[in-house]
């Protein structure tokens, strides 16, 4: 099964970090990504730019509304994802727990809705 | 055999198989697809067709295998019909593969492998809402219907039905595996299974007179599950501890009401009415558990029950041991419920003032404001130190929160008798 590990964390925490710590954190993510690749479970992954770069689009009554900012204002922001292919939820949870994001933020585990039938 | 007899015989056999093997069959059918609801549907149709067929053809040599084959065919048909469904294709493949294996087993007259424990671990998975785990296990492992479970858990049948459906959807959609967790994960995960079983037992225990059939059966079913877990995991001390705890509690069922149906608190129960067979079983389970050298909540609670049994042998309760065990439990769980019972035991060893002081530590916990035993215990202690007005008020709150009429009447009698005499203590 495919699961999306959705990473939420406090962006301001990141920008407040001294460069050396940021580098260490990046190193941890890099190592985690490598571990996923080595295990043959990584199907895709991306880090997202901060919410200050986000734009929200909604079409209502035929009119397109474009708003500056993210969809939801929350304490922790969506910062990236990993798409993994593993046998079951327990395997997904154990990968989520290894993600550095689980230690400084929250990782949401979502099964992908299969579309091929 | 006349058709009528055959009919009755088929029904009896089907009932017996249902009771003994329902969970086994659900577990086996759903293990690969993780589709518990589909397995239950298929199985209920298989039971229905057994009732139609067995009177005519006679009971098959292996009723379990017969039901399994019919149910599995049914699942394949359903999966085919739902072709557009999200996982119909993969499900079909999985089912077809499994069918061959099962038919080979049936041909060789092998037993259906027991995956009930794996099913219980799926039902008590941390991804499943804690409040629905016990009902879910009761339904999928024992085949109890939603209305009966709803009544035992004081929930509307519609709400219970919906929550059970959602939980089964979660197992399937989130891909919760049917497996017994690895050694390092096991203690934590087993805790959830045991908690669910104990929750079922506690609901059954809430009907001491056994007048509500739904509840009485629940206590029995919970003990059956507890027994099952100890058989499948004989080296887990907490599983043994839970079964001992349930047996000790159940042993006192008859003593909890007098001949008029009135509530009798533990301290006033006649130990001769306690069931010695169950007590003996419980004691030997606790011995087995302690030999495994890993203490836990259920062993401590079982040991507490065992300390009360002391009175049966000696005529006197061993309150010092009870306080010690509560201290250990308090250190382990820190739940306010434990604090209350600990305070009541302290009242026996150190007097009511010390007990009230101990209780003060948890009085601020909001969970206690609607917890009847807290108010009853408080009332009892306040009465002992002679603050009758406050005691009366605490009884008033306790009475207002109680759902069992016999306990309510008992509390009312206590409230009435407040000014009259020194009161005996008890643990409610």
C-alpha cells in the first residue's frame, strides 16, 4: 500500500535555528531519505517552501478567487511529504516515527486511495 | 432422522460452530483483505445456508471448513460484483489465492488456523479510537450484535452501529495489519487488547445481579477472551493478571446482593458466598504471572483482589497489604480512581483524616466531578470525621450520579443513617 507521510512543523522554529543546527537538521532529513531509498520504499518526496510563498485559489459562482497565504492558519504548517510504498499501516507508522519531522513536529500518515480498478 | 429433527440438529450444530469458531472464521477470512465487514457478511450468509442445507444433507464432517469455503466463495462473488470498488481487483486476486489454500486444507481435513489474536490486535490498534476497541472486539471476535453491545455500553444502537462500521472501514482503508506485534512492541500493544477486554468485563460487572442478560453475558465473554489470550500468549504476565483479576471479581458476584436484591459493599460481604473454584484459579494464575518477573497494572489489581480474599481465610482483611498494592498501582498508573481506593484503604490503616488528606491530592481532577465512587468515598470519610453536613452533600451528589438502583438505595440509606451511628467502611 502507498502512504503519504505529511510533515507539519512550526516554520518559525526553523528560521530561528542557528545555521549549524539547520545544517544538522538537513543532514538528518538527508539520511532519512537515503534510508527510505535503500529500503526500496520511497515513491516520492518534496520539501515545500514556507507558507509566505503560498497562494490559495478557489472558484465560486464561476469567479476565481486568488488569496495570498495558506489554506489554513495553524500552529504547525505543512512543510513537505514523503510518499512511501509499504505492506501495512504498522510499517508506515514505523517509517513515520523515524522521520526527523516527527521529533520537531507532527507526521500525519494517510493511506493513498487506489484508483486503478 | 426426521426433517424436523434434522432441522433442530443443524441449528444446534450451526449455533455451536458459531459460538466456538465465529472469530476464528472472521479472522481467517479477513486476514488478507483486511475487510472485516465483508468477512462478517459472507460468514452470516454461510451460516444461513448451513441452516438450509445441513438438515437435508446432514452436517458436514468439518462444519468449520464447510462454512469457510462457502463464505469465501461468497466474498469472491461480492468482490466481483463490486468491480468498480477501490480494491476489487487486488482483493479478488488475494481471495482466489487464499481459496486454493483453504480448499487444500479442507481436503486434508486440517483445522482452520487460529488468527483471533491477530484480529484482536488489529481491533485494538492505536489507530483505532480507544473507546470503540472493546465493542469492536466483542463484535468481530465473538459475533455479538451491535444492538446488544450498544445497550451494554449505554450507547444508542445507531451510534454504536456507525462507530463499528467506521472502525472496520479504518482497518481496511488504513491498512491495519492482522499480526501479533514483535517482541519489543508487544507489551504496549498487548496493553490495549487487555484494556479492551477489561472494559468489556467492567460493563458486564456493572450489573451485579445478573438481571440484565446483555451485561451478564458480557462479563462471561470478556473472561472467555481473557482465557483465549492467556492460551495464545501463555508467557505474558499481564494477560494472566487480567484473567486473575476478572476471576476474583466474578467469584464475588453472588455476594454483591443480599436476598432482597440490595447492594452489599465488599467489606460486608459474606466470604462464604464467594466462588472458591474461581478464587483458586485466580490465585494460581497470579502465581504463574509473578514467576515471570514483570509486574504490571493487572497483576497488581489481581493481587489486590487476592488481598481481599485474605479475609475469607483469616476473617480479617489485610489492609496493610492493600495499601501497599495501591501505592504500587498509584506509582504505575496515577489514575484518580486508584487514588480514591487507596484513600479508602488508608482510612483502614491510618484513619479517616489521613485518608481525606490523601484524597485531597486528586480532588482537583475534573474527571472526578461526575465520578460516583469519588463522592461516595468522600461522603463516607467525611462522616467518619464527623462533618455530617458536608458528608450529606457528598452523598447527595453520589446518589445523583449512580445508575444502579440498588447502589442508589444503599447510598440513600447511608445518607439517612449519617447522624445515627459510627459507620462501617467499605470499598464501593
